[in-house]
C-alpha cells in the first residue's frame, strides 16, 4: 500500500511541541489521516528519502532552518525534488517547503527586505489561482497564519503564481501539474499562531512590532486549514 510521505525539515519550538505536538502532527490532523497511512521522514536528522514509487503523495513541512544555509540534507532534498515533479506525484511544500521547492526548480530564496511576516493575514488569489484545482477551492481573499523571514524572491521558469498579499508577492505557486507550494501555514491553529508570536516577541519588539496588535489580530483560519483536506482529495484521485 502506498503512503503519504511527510518530509520533516525541522521541529517547532520545544515549548510549542510539548503543548501542541510538532509539524507532522498538525498536518496529519488537518489532513484527517490515520497515522498508519503516513510515513514521516526526518531529513534534517539524516533519514533517507523514500523511493517515489512507494508514495501516494508528499508534503514538505516548515522549518526553523533557512533555505540559504545550504546544509547537506537541504541539498539532497533539493536534488530529489525535480524527479518528484517529473512523476506528477501530488506534492505540497509549506513555508520552508515552499522555498526549497522553488529554489530546487531554479527560483531564488532570500531574506525578505521588510523583515518577518507573522500573524494572521489576508491573502488574495491571482486570476490563475482562482481556477487552480487546489487553491481555487479557497475564497478569492482568505485568512491564513504566517511566520517567515525568508521568501521566494524570483520564481522558477514556468511557475504559476497563485496567491499574494501586499507584504508577500509569492504566497502560493504551482510548479508542474501536481506540485504546489504555499508560504502560509494551513496546518496552524489560532493557538499555535499565538504561541509563535509569544516565542518571537523579544525579536519582534526590537524590530518595532506591536505584540498586542499581532495577538489581537489572530483568528482561526478554517478555510486555509481546509486546503490540506483538498490536497488529500487530489492525492486520492491520483492513486
């Protein structure tokens, strides 16, 4: 039986992990999947990448690491991704996963010139995004949780630009027929988002951010959360 692979590229803050679990737990919950149908591959800890033929789909998690660090495990993951794209296997990259997927296919990633985007924000679909089989399930403008310091600065050739907001011009992409990437976090709950703000409050204050305003702006993002269920529908349809 083929399984969904969650390519784990790092872990959340220890205090958040203790209270809420880790990236793969949130993804499994949002996808409404039994754990026995999921293969978690800890590439940042040295796990080998699985044979593509054994997989029904792939989700790449976020990470506290930076794509520009170019660590050996990142280079190995980036080298593996084009072969996944060529098979049309359903693939979704989230945050770090979004960035490394774009870089692997020829785009560029770097620090956002305006600093970190964090909190619950409005994101709008582009004209292409409105008709996309994954992103098109969302309202034309929707709420989503974000926390990222780096961004996709230039797109790979033939990338389809699906979503944006005034801060982040590349919030979602399609790369090939069945591969997507999103800068936002469809796996986050409002409670997790609030804790991310708490964990980074000191750095945010140093950079002139208003913590109370960020916390007051946090709300549930059920429409963005449902994106993972829609991705699983595509996985099932592709099997």
